[in-house]
């Protein structure tokens, strides 16, 4: 490499330097400056060079040599050519005094929007725009979920990128104060949750918020109305292992026979199970192949539901979660509605999904679901298996595209739920860390927490951004936990206990058509995982375990509260109609009395 002796710019040969000097240094001799001239210009070389290149500013300096470039892109190209094998460092710009600062405009030379820099949470990289930070994250941190960025001014203070405090509204100044301690919260819901955890012995009082001036005013949080008091303050009942110890009721032959008959009823023949599995494998292969032909996006799926976690009572139901290969981020900082969050597009522009994305890059779940459902319609018209498929009409709020697939002649049609979603890499910060002692394989728990997903489930709360909220789902974690529930070796009855409850609910649905619609296997799993956490350590009669599980379930139905296993203070029963819960409660009481060997009292 040859170096210009005036501005130190690198060229491959003498010809390049001559051409460069003929244009940039017209007043200098082609042979270069004399030694005397060089010495006289030592202190002003860079300054003179900048003066000759009036429109150029070589402010980015390589950390491994003396190379300077006008732009960071130029520095990246130089680094890739000259310093291969060395990790590209974050560049610094050099001002005329030689001090090293990030490349930003003079704080007093223009508007102050340029003072805000978006800082990466995984390294020291900063960007003047959020888009620039997204591009950096996609290149440097591909294995991590894109977080909401924080903006950083030149002094290094981290703040959200919001309008100037005197130019916008002051909603961020509002705080809810606890009357029993110094804790403050931005929402009434947060204050209620705090009170339920810390001040359980005191009644929840009226409250007020304070603004930045210290004045107070009464307020009402519209999103906290749906949060029942017993949901937040409900103390846990006696754990299952303690219930089993104090259960002194006899185990009758009638109760044992009842449980044995139910176990036989839950069993699937290997022939039926294999036939349904083969049919679904063929359907899934054809469906995904055609979907990827029609769409320009790359689509994937994973199996969820009880067929794949080995707890299915019949081979006629399958669930498939289908998602595209795009990067999205979830706004977990907004906790106004627990379990529902806004989702933002991180990938560079995806033309196929333009109609589902707002100007702020937020994805509208209803528009996304409508678009994907239209793709599913087109796929089923193309594939051979589509001739044996009947689309089922479901509630508009359902996140699933449900079909009846008549795969096996003479058998009941297979119920297939195709659920459009987005896969979210990493475990969400709002969820509790899983540590189930009833699973003996650490790898199972580790893999279960690698990702979650968001589905197009309509938020039932009256929220101003209701059309942007997605339901957080733990379908993969649920599947892995349930599949390995018996792995600890202390009992092989855990999965059967869950299957029995599913059987009770299924029988009630057949007995009362259309009466049980909201209560699903999802609710049962949230309940049964907590029971697994408190499973008896010593070998115990299965009838005793099952009737005490039912007793706990009845208690939850009566109190209208079953806690979400993954999200604290989320009640999975809060939106189920009271009449449906009452019917379920009566049915569970009948099953409980049968396991006691008693006839139901009139």
C-alpha cells in the first residue's frame, strides 16, 4: 500500500497517488513535499488536508492503524479488507483538537433531536435513530430478542426517547402512592398487586396520584377494574401434599373401580393413534410446502397440544402453531394489561406484511390474522388433502383457524387448529423463572424457556391500544413440561391425573352442549402445574391424590380464581362466565363424591 505524504490517504500504487494529488493537492509538486516542507507542516497537516478537501471530513479513525474515513461505512469496508479476523470495534470520530467523541452534531448548532442516541442493551453501540439500532442488533446480536431501546444524551443519562418534557404531555409524571409505605407506581394495577403481596393484612384503601409538582388528585385506572380483589389477595390454600396427609377418608372399592374405568376410557389404541399421526404428518408436509410456495415469506410450525405431550384422550385433535421467519420485539415495559402486549416489527421492510403494520412499526393482530387466514384458504384450495377438509365457523375472537379433516374413512374427522403466531426468542421478563422439581432433566426446562410466542387473541380489557395488543402464549413450555411430568420417578400418576380432569370436562361438554365454551385445557394446565409443584413425596393411593386435586379445583372454581402458572397475579378464570363456572363446579363435586364412595346428596 502507498500512502499520500500530505493527507496520509492509502492507495495501491504510485499512479493512484499521482491522480489523487493532481486533484486534491494541485499546488503541491507531484513528487511530494520536501523534507523541509513536511517539517513546517507537521502541526497543521490534518487541518491543511481538511482545508483542501473542503467538503470532506475524515473523522472516523481505525483503531488498528492510522486510516481515517469520512463515514463509518468507509471504515467498515477498510476494516473488512485490511484487518480480517479481528472483530470490528465501535468507531470514534476525531475532532480537530484530537479529542475522541461519538459522531454527533454540535449540540448548539441545530435542533436538539440529534442529542438523543439510542443505546444497545447488549453492548456500547449507540445510534441516532431506532432504525439504526435495529440494523445493528440484527447484525451483532442475532441470537437475542430485540429489546425496547433507551435513548441516551451526550452526558450518558439514559431516558426513553420521548418528546421534551415541556413540549408534550405529563402522563409519565403521574404516580400512585401506597399509604402504608413509600412505594410508588405508575398504574393503579401495580399498586394493587403491591398491596396484595406486602400489606395483605390491611384493606386496600382509596388512593391518589401525585404529579411532579407534588400536588395530588383522585384518579381511576380503567384497566384495573377487571382485576378482582380476590385475584390479587387470595392466599394459597393448603398444598396438595398436606391435603393428602390429612385426608383420613377411606378408599372404597367403588372409588378404585371408578378411577380404573376412567383410565381405560382415556387410553387410545395404538392403531388409531398411529393412523391419525401419519395422516397429520402428511397433511402438515403438504400444507407447509404449499404455504411457502404461495407466500414470499418463509413459514415454520411447531406441534402443540395434548397429542404431542402424550396426554390426549382421543386421536381426533391436533394443534399447529404457524409463524413466519421475521424478527419482532414485544413491549414488555407496558404492563397496563397483564398477559397482553404490543408487538413491533424489527426486520427490515417486509412488503407482504405492509398492510398489517402501523406507521410506528407495530403489528395489528386482527389484520395479521385476517391476512394469514386468507393464505390458509388459498393453501387448502391447492393441496390434495384440502378436498377432505371442512372449515369450521368459530368465534371472531378465536386465534385459531379450525378445520375438520376427514383423513381416515369410517373414523371421526380430525379437529385441527392452525394458529398464526410470532415466535419470540428468549424467556419473557414478565414470566417467572421455571424450576419444577418434578422434572428430572435440566435440559427440558432450559429448552422450555428458550422461547415463547404471541397469538392473535383479542384483549377483553377496554384499553386505548386494544387493536395492537397480542396475547402472550407459553404453548411450547406447556408442551415440554407436561410431556416430561412423570420423569422424576416419584409418581407415574401425574399425567393421568390431568387426563382424568380433561375427561370430566369432555363428558360435561357432551352432556351440556354449548354450555362450556371458555373453560379449556389451557385453564386445566395452569391449575395442574401448581398441583405438580406440591405433589406428595411419599407413595400415596391414587384415589386420595385425585380427590384432593378435585377438591382444590372446586375451591378455585368457587372463588373464580385459578392463577396463571407462568404469569404472577394473572387469573385464567377472570373472563369465564359465572354460569359456566357454576356448572363446572357442580360437575366436579359429583366426581369428587364418587371418589369418596358416596352418593351425591340431593
